């Protein structure tokens, strides 16, 4: 680690401006403690640059005091009183941002054609190592797996982010994957929502071949229970889903079929048809602006997942983090990446820049843009590494580094209804924080320089988390 640790003993026990708060923290198992670098009741991050996640300018030479997992004091280093026995980390030249809140993640990964392996053990460690302290799984392939590991993480038995565990996909006939249940109508959609909510799922995801009737029924049942529904759609357009009350739409505008000529109700024209139609749309034209306006008016959030689509764009660099994969999986992806450009993928060069421009337009129009990575597709999107890269791609799209950090922190927390606890750095909030070497408010690439990840005030060593799975991701 590249910080200096001092134990400071002074007479003052007063934390300037500190509210009398406590956070409920689980008792950590020995397996989790193997990755912990600090679990002191009171920790001070001294002389650090604070990037608070709100989009406000960075504040230099700040000291932040964590007491029992909560931010108890924050201010100019010259004015903060340090309580006796505080473990001080001298972070001169370093930055602290809120823990990343990512909202299209998965605990499965493609290990062969049409085969998705449950990699919850390795993925949750990688997410945490990359600075992700809260995340939503955007649909799952193995039923109780996401719910089970969420419970283990919450109980302190395993390391990982806080999880919003999404139920298995709400999908109709047409996908062709035996792992996915095919809905038989609105009543079946209601039954599925209630079954998985009773089982512990905390959100739902509609998929490409769902009908309007099924989607509306699922949304109604989920909302009765205070749960949200997102969608990677095709048979239902974005306008139709917004009118039904969906909370979020996945993949920016990549999955929209609103632009398909003569689109038939409740029929998926195919992703290719949707993308061809989208490729012909002017991001600044009346048609695009009209759809954006409708989504903003209905308060539908939009999830950017540029990391997954970048892997389809010819000529883009290899994605980060491939070294953690099991060697055969790594070679499989690298061979695919190096292969001659597939003509069917050529459209992605146009789609990638167009989708990025429309995400910026959506945010500028007042829409809630959130971000995730989607480690599915044909591989190459590695948890933790891809979450950092997602912020880099937002900046490439036209956002400032401070805006990108907000999208990856406070915006996600706002969508998950957790902004009163996480997503920004403020007095009384949970100490979910990422210590970084450098200054990502001016060089977004510095988000890759993770030194320590704090979750509920417990500091984790990212290097140890990564080393525990390196070369084995794909096996567990």
C-alpha cells in the first residue's frame, strides 16, 4: 500500500460537526478478514483530495473521519480535530471518491456458445476490488444464486458489494435458452414476480420477448411491493414501456425498437433490425429528441452499458482485466478480438458513437443516466476493471470527469433509493469510499489506481482480492 499509517493520541475526543450516528456492520468471517487492511473503530483519511460524487469541484487537503462505518467529520485538514486512538492514513496526493454504484452487473459469464457459468465467488471479489461497493445484478441465470451470495455478503461471510439481487429474467418465448423460463401470459408474470420477491429478490428485469400485457402485470406487482423493474426490450418499445411505468431501460438506446418502421405490437423484429433502424437516426433530430423527452417526462432512468458494446466495435483496444481470466477463456476472447472484422459487426462503429451521443443528450435533457457494464456478450467485460472503464467511456462520450463520477456513484444510488446512505461523500453517510492514486477529477483514467476500498468503514485491499482469483476466473 502507498499510504502512511499513524496512530494519533490527542486529548480532544470531539469530531467537528459529527452527528451521533452508528452503522450496523456485520461480524466478518476469517475468510473476509483475509482481505481487510483496516477495521479500526475510528479511521482518519488525512490530507486527501475529496471528490464527493455530486459533480462539485474536488476539494484539496481534506481530512475525513470514519467512526463505526459512518462519515463522522469532514473538512479542511487544518480544522478537523482528531480523536484519541484514531488510525490515520496520510493520503497526501491521493483522492477519495464515493464507492461506485453500478446498476447493470451480472454474476455469470459466457464460457462457451450459449453457455453461461455462475461466477459469483470470483466476480463479487473483483467488483469490490474495482471500487464497486453497491450494485444491481441485471437479471440472473441460476435462480437463487444471486440471492444466496447477497445474504452471505450481508452477513459478513463473504467479501463483496451490497447487492440489489435481480430475479431471473421476465421473458417470453423466443430467446431459446433453456436456463430462462418462458412466460405464458400476464398471470404467469404476476406469479413469477411474487414468487421471487418472496424468495428474496429485490428487483426485476424484463427481457426481449415479453409482451406489453406481461410487462404491465409485472410492473404492477413489483411496484405493489416497492420493487423496481428494468428492461432490455425488443418486443415492447421504449415509449410503450415508459407508459406502462417501467423504472429503467437497459443499454442506452441500443435496445430500442422505437425507430423500426412498421414495428408490430408485441413482436421483436430482432436486434439487428432495431440496430439498423437506430443507426439511421439523427441523435440531434426531432425523432430522437421526441423519444428522449417522453422518457424524461415519465421519469424513466437509462442505463449506459458502453463497455459491452465496445467489445463488438472493430479496432477498439483490448478491454482491461483479461489477465484474471482462466487462460483458455482469455485466449478465446483474445483470438476473437484479433480475428478479421466481421461485416455483421461493422454497424457497431456507427452505433457506438451514436448511442454515446444520445446518452449525453438524454442526461442534458434532465434524464437520470446510470451506468453498468454487463459482463456477458462474447466475453472480455471483466468485473471491477470494466466498471472503472465505464467511467472512462462516459468521458469519451462527452461528459466531464466529475459528471462521469456522479453518474457512477450518486446517480446509481438515487435510482436504487439509497442516496440517503451512499453515493456521495457527506456527513452522516455510510463510509463507502474508494482511495485512488492521482486525481480522477482531471484525469478520469486515475480511477484505475485503486489503493483501498472502504465498505461500511472497513478497508479492503484490492490487490489481495484480485490475487485470490487471478488466472482462475471462469472456474468459480
